[in-house]
């Protein structure tokens, strides 16, 4: 394979165009084989092979800055920059990251696991380059899905104003993760299909170039005529109105065309947008046929495309999916809202059943939140289904538009806690800290899948303001499901294991860990109570005061940030109620970012284990342990 001889971008420079095409085939085969074992973002990377080769062939990374939006499409870049031998470790603990990672390579200059950031980063790098008197290129690669994000449009506005030299490559595959929605998507479709505009524009430019000198009034007339032609043939000319020179559309899988258009772009002084048409999943028929399914994929069989599925209880997302349909059958007020994640959030079947009550706003978390506020204001019951990590992007709207106005919005917060191989940009470990202090909001987390069903019933029946249900990216524990789940009393916790020697207050998936720790301590002669703190806000104040009166040592166990989390709220409550000096320890996610790996490896790294809890308890009460066990 030609790929065997490529160890860095410099190895591309001596290749012919035909060899680049051969290399593209090698890279596709490499990706298909490696990801069949590790899983990962297959379809988006198969779609950018020629594009990435052309960039590295013509330009000089890392002197020239390549900025990838999100990073779903960065595997080819990693292969070409000396990391192909590490692909067996992709998304594994201590292995190759599935996104751009600055610590991995000097060629990775910008990190992002959330979309729509690349243009702002490119603007900053172009400004810094000019302020320092340097002359490197700045190249941003953004997908048509990410371009729907408001932040990208803000950046376009500034780029057009500043007129700094940079290349924006619009990788247009008509998809983000799910099929794109919105007016901008339809606008791009109009450009894709309108070949007359580019032909007429080129012919007019050739004509004008043949005239030796066009001065004064005639030059202005010619420019106005060109502008009129734009409006005549392609409605809007959005990008040129933003101040960028528009080139394209071009076939992103034709190497000659890609090299030619990037050379043209490099010769333009000022910002230029290169519109590249690609096929998501290119070169692997299962991925081409269903690029949504193959955007991010678990291990699979290459020949059949059959995904290797784990056997076990349903994942929490599927439990949410089933229950929200069941509730919507009975309550016509329920409307589901997602920011471009109908599949990941479990809403595809809801969309099939209630097409007019399912709203996908595209990559627009802020808009989704404020829109939900208005839906609630008009008497509907919006269910905002969103990953914890993406809800961060709508924080102001949650505070200002939903909670401040005390509106009946239901937050279905998926991927709460560790998320495994997607790593630090996707962990849902901060939502408790950034939500629990906001007035009017009720916040819950279930210990099992049946309790999730009860919480959703509770949320739909709650009419006193916003309410949030957070749940993890794991399978349930396999408990039976009540056919007619009943609502919970707001703010009431549950004792799942009695004990008089101490108490573990645990949250969600930490309940089984707490029970295991209690069992370990029982061998030491200690009977430890385990409490399911299913309401993060409001706290069960009556139970907390009762525990304080009993003087029990307490450990708060949560798969969320130790700073500002459930444990912090308990300490605050005791402080405000004069209960100083109580023996309490918090075990959660420490004040650092946790990288990719399996969820169990991530829990082990931070000490969210039964063994750690048992050890902490023994440190809190060493004298009592010696007396009970007879050890000296």
C-alpha cells in the first residue's frame, strides 16, 4: 500500500495526482478496517479523504493552521500527520483521541468536540498572524450542519468585516449527524443544483478581462452588472454579502478539481469560502446508504456492515424514548424538541408517531431553549431532549428565558456523567453545578430505568415551573417496569439500604457502587445506610436534618463535579442550618478534565469505586473499626 510510505505531510509533496487518488483508496480501506474493531466516526471521515489530501498536498501544516470544526472529520488528518500506527488505540483509554488533540501533535492546532467554533478560532488566528507580522495560511474546515450554529454566523459577520486573508472550506455533505434542517440548508441546496451561475460568472469575467482598460464609470457599471447577475441567477449570494469571495461548488472527490480550487483560493487576498460537495460515507456502501447510522459507529463486520451489539437491559435513552411516546399518547400538549440529535436523544420513533409535535432546530441549542420557553408560555409541554454537554451552550437561555419566567419546560438531559470514548468534550459532569443554583428549577436523577419512567410522569404532571431529568449513557440495571408508573413526591429521597454505622448519599448510577461499598463494610462489622438522593433540587431537608441529628458519618457519592455538585449543596444546607462540623466527605469528579476511555476506566481513574468508598469510611472512623473487629 502506498499509505505504508506516508509518515508525514512532507511525504505527499512528491506524489502525482494519480498517486494521490491511489492513496485516497488506501486511506479509505485503512479506516474501514481499523474502525470495524475500535468504532468511531466513520462516515464523516470517509467523506473528506480527497479534501484532506489536497490541503496537506498544497499547504504546509503546522506552519499553516488547519482548524477542524468539531473534529468528527479529523481522522484522515491524523493518518497523514504520523499517527496511523496508533489507530488500534483509537478512543481507548490512554490511546488516540477521536477528536483533534493538541497534546498529540503539533499539527493539531485547535480542539473542539462541540460544533460551530472553527470560524471564530480561524478569525483569532488570522488576527494574531497579522499582529505578529507573520504570513502563514489559516484554513478552517466547517460542515454545512455546523454552519447552522449561531456562533458560526457571528464569526462570518466578523470575518467579512475584517477582510483578513483566510480560507473557509465548507464541507457540504447535506448532513450534520442527522439530516440538516433550516433555511440555510435549503439555500446551499439551491447553490448545489444551480450550475448556470458559475458558468455565467466565469464567462463574464473572461469577457471583462479581454478589455484592456475599464476605467471610472464603465468599471463601476461592470461591477454592478456582475452583482445583478448574481442576484438573477442565485438568490441571496449569502456568503458574498457577508464579505467572502465564494468559489464553487466543486466535487470534493475529484482530486484535480480540489487542487485547482484550493490554488485559486490561495491567490485571493482576503477571506474566501470554498464550497466543497462530498458524500458522507464515501467508498463503503453501508455507510453511504445510511450515513446517519454510520456517523459514529460501534465495532462492525466489514463484509455485511452488521453492528456488533452488546446484550443487556435497555439503555436509558431507549427507556426515555418509550416513555415519552407513552405520555404523549395521553397528553397532546407534549412537544419534543432536539438540537440536531433526534437519533442520539431517542426521538426518531417519536417523530414517526407524532411528526407535527417533533421539532428539530438543527445545531442551535440556544434557539431551542428560548423556543421551548415560548412553547410553554403558550400552554404546551415542551420536552427539550439534549445531551448534558450540549446544554452548556444554552446556559443563558435556560436562566434568562426559562427559569426566570418560571415556565413549564421539561429538560431531558441525556449523557449525564461519564460518556466513555467521546471523552472530555462530551462528559456530562457539570450540569448539576451550573443548574442547581438557578431559581425555580427542579432537578432529578433516577437510580434505575423504572425510576426514570416515574420521573418522566412526575415531570409531565408538574405545572409549577421548569423541571429537569438527567440520565446516563449506560444500560439500565434490569429492574421490572411498572405498567402504570406513578409520580414521585417532589424533593423526597429514598433509603434503599438501612444501617446505623454511617450513610452513603448516592446519586443515579452510583447507587449500585454505594450498595457494593456497604456490603464490603458489612464484613468490617459496619452497617451502612444507602440513600437514593433522587432529587438534586430541592434536597430532602427533613432527611438531612434527621441524619445530622443521628450524627452519622456521611459520604456523598456522585458521578459529577465535586465542585458545585450534590455534595456541595448538602454542605451548604448544613452550614445555613447551623450544622457545622459534621463528618462529611464528597467523592465525585475532581477539578480536572477526564480523557477518553471506557466509563469503568474513567470511574476507576477518579475513584468512583466501592473500594474507595469503603476506604474513606474506615479513615473516617478508625477507632470504631478497631473496636468492632478486634484489630490493634
